[in-house]
C-alpha cells in the first residue's frame, strides 16, 4: 500500500460532459510541496476543486485516494466529510470564503466547532500565534473585524491563518500570495515552508515561477487541461524538457535590461484533445507528426517526466 497522503490517477473532470482536465496523475507525501504552474485557464484550479469535491465539478473518470480511502467509492456526504477533515484550502479570492458582514471571531469559532477542535480557554492565544505567523500583529482588532473592512491581502492572510488553525494533513492554495506585497509574500512563503517542515503536505497553484522555485519540492506544469511536465523543482526550472515549460521560463521578466522572449498566441480554452499536442500551434519546435501525437508523460530523468522532449537541454 502506498504511503502517499494523496494519490491521483488518470483524473478526468470538468463542468459538464466535456473535460476541463484529463489524464492528471500524481502523488503527494507528508511534508512535500507540489506547485502547479501554467497560464490562466490551463486547469490548475479545476484540479484543486476536484480534490475538494467542490460543487459544480464533475468527475468523469479516474481515481482520487486520501491515504487508503478511495473517494469515488464513497457516497457524496461521506466523501465531502473526509475531504473537509483532511484538506484545507485558501482560495485566490478568500473574501468569497467568508461572510463579509460577520466578524472573523464568530466565523473562526463556528469553523473550529464544526471540526470539533474549538477550545474557548486557548482560542485567543491560538489565534494570536497564527496571526503572528502571517504578519498580522494587531490580531485582536483583525479578529473582531468583518471581511468587508479589510483589504484583499489581509483577507488572504486571515484565510491562511484559519487553515493553520485547522491543522489538516494537506493544504491547497490557489494563488494565495497574489494579493500580497513583496515583503509579505516572502514572509508567507517562509511560513508555508515551516508548515511543510511540520509535515503538512501542500499543493500550491501559482503563476509565479520564482515563488514555485522557492517553495516547491516538485513542480507540475499544466497546459490545456493536462500535465505536460512534472519533476523536482530544480530539474524542471533548470533543465526543462517540454517546449511550453521553456517558453514559460523565457517569458519571466528579470531585473536586467533584457526584454523577456514572451510567448506568442493564446492558450487553448477548449480543454484537452483526444489526439494531437494542444501546444503545437504556439510551439516553435512543432513537427508535422505532433498533430497525431497521443498524450503521454514519458520519463525524462530521475523522477522527471514530460509529454515532449523537444525543449530538452534548454534553460540549463
């Protein structure tokens, strides 16, 4: 039996009959951070929503297992209960997860009670410590405030503090540093690494390749609803194999005067295709046989997999 906290095998999911993501396979172990990167619309958030059994997302095929529990084998209520026990989440728009006109104190208490871990004797001290970890020093004022009264960045940090308090096995983060100032981003990123060192596994969705390089043990690159490259962070960023990964890295602006290469065209919004490489229309290395290529992640190195090796050697 696998010792993975989470195992995803050939997941195909969407918002109707047509899949938004397909052939998604990976595992996640205790104390590991996996970052999913790629352009908007590539399916990163759909993967997270599928793991959460979120309303509106439909599993079309594949398997998701939390430790030894296969989610598709459970009835809906038991499935959602197990996900809430083991999976914490911080959304890209955390204010949407809170009632905007109820105090954080009231919402924190209700959430902790629903998980059976509320202790009135230690509550204030626990909140103070969690808020301090995300650079919210005026903890009492923030706790008694309502979400509408705070900035997006502060709401983001409050949501992360609540996830810390819940203490679940796995934390899912959807662009959870996108609304933060650069210095606060660094502070939050360091706290995420401390959570990893405490054994909390994480899947972090981000557009920020530098953040992924700082945080991740492994990086998964997504395009048009599929994983096109997966491997250790250093291998993916320094020795990318898929042309899309190469293009993403070349498009990152630096502090020097050099203008980044950029990536012409727009990503496909039609989701994964049965035949052919979805990236070929934008790929400078495309060949005629790419139109008939069947998707498969192939070994590109030790623990490193890619759906194409036309970019191998670039970025080193």
